[in-house]
C-alpha cells in the first residue's frame, strides 16, 4: 500500500504575526536596567541573515545583507533568557571603541580578547557554560505614547565584565560543578595545553586532543579570571 501524498498546490499557510512567539520570560521575575546580573551560555549560538539599513559617507541610505550570531544567555537567579545579536560576517578591530565590532568589545570586556587580524574560531570563544556579569537593556512596547516593559532583555555590552571570586557565592546555576572536580579538570586541561603561548593556542590544543566540555570550560573560566600564566 502506498502512502497518500499531498500536493502543495492550494495549500493554505498560516502567517505568524510578530509577537505570536512564546516569550520564555513571561512567568519569571522582572530584570531591571539598574542591577548587574550573572549570566551563563547554555547553548552554542546560531547564525542568521538579516537586512540592515546603512548610511553611506555620502548620506545615502542603503540596505545590506549581514549575518549575526544569535546568543541566548541565562540569568543565574531568575532563569530569564537575555539575548545578544553580534554581527560576525565582518569584524572591525578599530582602536576607537565606537567603530569596534560589538563582539570584539564583548570578549575584550569579559577578559577573553580576540587576536587582532586573526580569523577567530568561535568555538574557542563561545564556550557553553561560560559566565560573566552584565547589566541588561530592557525591551519595551510603546502603547499610547508610553513605554511598557515587555520582558525581553538584551546584554548591555559596555557593562560586561568577568566574574570576581565573590560572584560565585550563592550562585544558583543548575549543574554547578563540584570544586574538587573543577580543580582536577583544570589540572588535566593544563596538561593537554602544556607549552601554549596564549589562550588561542591552548584552546586549539584542547580541541585537537578532543578534550571534554568539562575540561574546556574549566580552562576557559580560569583564563578569564587571570589564573592562567603563559607560557603554560
């Protein structure tokens, strides 16, 4: 017996209107733009193409195709999902912070800077489990001329910074590693990365050795906390 097949001709597709997507923050406590929070990367970012308007030096407005990494960070205490959209198809290492790419500013501020002029291997930077501190930009809908918070949040890049030793006290992330296990993982990571002159070479060695995510994360967190001395 053959399967019945449906033709696409005449098929009625439902159009999803903006705002129809479920907001993962709906039932969670509000975040504010005045407080600083601890965030963790739970899933590796994905890339999406966008149309973006740009004004040329002559003042002409044009639309260009750009690709951005879509990052979802989870806030430690409330579980709110906070977004970041980083352009990745073109990178600018300008000394002027205004013209420097947001993704370059982000990693510089959390203590894991990109190598200037070197095409990055993003798996060496977006390490699942990585943590940092930041404030948020609170999204809002405009209704009757008033801005109403809509529970959508975005990472405030200028306020990003690495965790300090006291930041882990009372941390409520799920799967928080045992201190003894973390120490052993870091020791093993350092053995695999022995001889590395910088964090890029170290992470490359860990990748070539098929190091587990536990080892890689232990090294990453120690590196951004300035616990790693080079050469290893």
